[in-house]
C-alpha cells in the first residue's frame, strides 16, 4: 500500500468530514514535494516573514528581499551583511530583522544547527528554534511541517487552520481549544495532512457552512 493510500484509509475511517474533503480536493500537494530537498534556512526565514501576515503581504516582502540581495533563496550571508535599515525598507518589522540576523549568526557559528533538527523529536525542534529571539512555537511548527516534512503537526494558533476548522466542523462558530483537539486527534498521526485541508477550506470556503 502506498503512503497516500495508507493515509487516506486512516483519515477516511476516522473522520467522515475529512473523507468528504479528500474526495473533493484529492491528494495534498504537501505529499508531492515530500521527496524534494528543502533549503532549511530559506524555509525558516519564510516562516518568520509570514508571521501574522497575509499570504499576499508575505509574498511581497519576500520578493523585495530577493531583489535586494539579487538572490533566489535566502542565505545567512545576505542577512549578516544587510543593514537593519535595508531589510526594513522591504517591509519587515525591526523585530523580524533582528530575528533573521540572530538566526543567521547562529547558523554561521553552528553550521549544522538546522540540519541536526532532522534527528530530533518535535519537542526538541521547538525547544531549539524558540531559543532564537523572535522565533515562536508557530514558526517552529511551520518549519517542522514544510521543511522537515513531519506528518503529525497541527498549529492551534494558526488563524487559517482555525478558520478551516470552524467552517468544516462548527458551522462557522468558534470552538474552544478542547473541541479542536478532539477533532484533530482523530487525524493522528497525520495532522499535517488534515491541516492542508483546513487551509484549503479557509482559502476556498464551500458554499455551505458545513461539509457533509
């Protein structure tokens, strides 16, 4: 049985709403890129940029930074050599600039800092990354999901995920944290896959309040 077949069988058997979403949206693109090599540094920087911003705003800032450095992916040298003023001119807050510089100096001093996280538990990844000023749990979770390709991550503080959960499971009403956990626990050990569908709904909400 393929990985996707196994995941699909598990989710459909445990959650009828998820079964409907899988039928509607098909295999997550998240899985199609699972075998591709990821620039871990670039991934963390992109997560920092995206903190509390819309997709459009984050993309605009990222492209301005790429243009500033004449680069196609972020690297530590760019942030070490760039001034706070130049970085801020691209739309970054001062705190995000300092966070990026802190990460860059850490990777410069410990070259395997990010690659070593592949071998650590979810808790250890969060612990190590959040030691860097400006990197919180959400950023660490996005790194786990999109850079390390971990399949069982769910970020309770992500606004898009919460919007998707409200639409799919609660008729648009705001659930409490325990209600969300009860839903997402059904997806284990594939909460990252469930998250993909929640983002899909949040960006393309269905015509009805609840998918059945």
